[in-house]
């Protein structure tokens, strides 16, 4: 998959929702009836909140980056204007449903959003280019050597002045404050667009 840097902010329509470079595609685990869908649904129940996974839209076209179940940070292409987890399974290794689009940049009163969007997208593409491994140590969200999905988004935006570790919508359990949960990333976005149920 193409991991070349992005130079311009681009847009894409997914399930009728507008995506801009740097936006976050938020999903919930599970995909229809059957054993495979039920397995992913059960896995998602282990993660607090409605949002189980974060994908970063980088563009152009349907190009995205995620810390994937396949074991590393990968770039992949959306299968079209609809979220079709079975069609993207070989690229991603995940079966999930679109929950919504989170915009971590809009609504913050910034003079210029484009440089922030491009910097975050290129950070993610750089991690995919290096095929950084999946981070199984969820308590170590500060590392740049390995990533889990929501940690990748968090690390992409933190040096740009946007902290996605909101703590909102997740249980307060001693010792877990450093975990970046997908739900709190969704909640940290000031502009959200929900997918139709």
C-alpha cells in the first residue's frame, strides 16, 4: 500500500459522511450475524464504551492508516464509499461496523487547520512506512516503538497541541489512566458525525 506523504488536505465521502485528512474513523467491533461477526462483537465488549477502534483517514482517495489486528501499523484503501469490513478484511484483519467520524481538529478555534491535519496524517504514514508493531502493552501509551489503534491517533496529535486522552466515557480504574481508549478519543473530538444505525 502507498505510504507516500500527503501534501494537501483531501476529502472523501464515507457512508454519506464527509472525511477530511486527519479525521478519525471510529468503529465498533462486530460485523453482522455468523461466527466471525459474533467473535468480533465479543472482543469489542472487552473495550469500554461504544467505540472499539480508531482509523486515521489520510487521503487522497480512500487511503487510511491504522494499528491493525494483523500486528503492525498499516496503510489500507477503503473499498469504496461504504464501510465494507469483509471487503477490507485481507488488508486489515478486522471485522467492524462504522460508528462515526471524529474530527479532532475542528471546533478548537485554530487559525489554520490544514498544517495540523497534514502533520498528523504524515506521522501516521511514517509509522506505516516503518511497519511499526502492534503495542500489546496498553499501559505504555508514551512509546513510539509500537502502537495500538487509539494510541496512534493520540501520538499523532499530541505534539500538535491536541490531547485525545480525554478520560471521558471510560471507567476510572486505578492504574489505567495512561491507556488511551477509543471511546475517549471519540469523546475528545469536538466535531462528530454519527453513522446511521
